[in-house]
């Protein structure tokens, strides 16, 4: 107390280190939490890298499939060309049979059969063209879907990297603060 007489060896004040010890423990625990968070972010980044690589491989396979499908598309186109040639032949034959029918040298059944064959081949041609178009569109849509997936994963990766950098920066600041408190 004030004005009290003291002797050599008497304690004048008592320092309480408890607050400092608690601050050091809090900083150490925060540092551990930040390290765990950083490790988790690194694992997530690694998983995103793997996912992006997988999607890129899938795109490469789809692109290769589309390139290789050129043979299939060429085959469909050749079938269409053959049908068109056959249709031209049948139309010429149909016109000739119609003229013969007009003079009585051909049967109406023959003319009708030619007409039905032409209609059937025209329908086959339409179906082959639809098949070609659908094949191209579906493959292209799949490639675009995969590219969009990659873009999304890359955006997610950038966000994780930014978050990881913030955690590292925060850890460094907490370390500096804990050094100041000591």
C-alpha cells in the first residue's frame, strides 16, 4: 500500500503472466488451425487439378472420336450419294414408264412400284441426313459441356488458390502478432 515501509527482499508488485500465456496459447492454436486450413486447401487444389486433367482427357477422347468419326460420317455421306444416284435413275425410269403407260406399252403397276421405290429412297436419304446432323451436334454438345466443366473447375481452383493465399497471409500475421505479445 501507499506510504508503507518496505524492506530489502519484499515483493513490491506481482506480475500476472496469465493473460500473456493465454494470448500465446490462442495464437498457437490459431496457427495450428490455419495450417490445417492450408493443408485442406492444398488437398482441394490437388483434387481440382485431377478433376481438370480428367475432363481435359475426356475432351481429348471426344475430339479424337469426332475426328475418327470422319470415316463414319464419310460412310453416311457415301450412302446418301448412292441413294441420290439411285433416285435419279429411278426418276428417269419412272418418267420413261409413264410415257410408255400413256401409249399403253407399260402397266400402271410398274409405274406405281417405281414411284413407291423413289419415295422410299427419298425417306432413307432424309433419315441418313438426320442421323449425320444428330451425330455431329451431339458430339459437339458433349465437347462444349466438358469445356464448360473445365472452365468451372478452373474458376474454382483460382478461388481456392486465393483463399489459400489469404490463409497463409493470415497465419503469417498471427505469427507476427504472437511474437509481439511475447
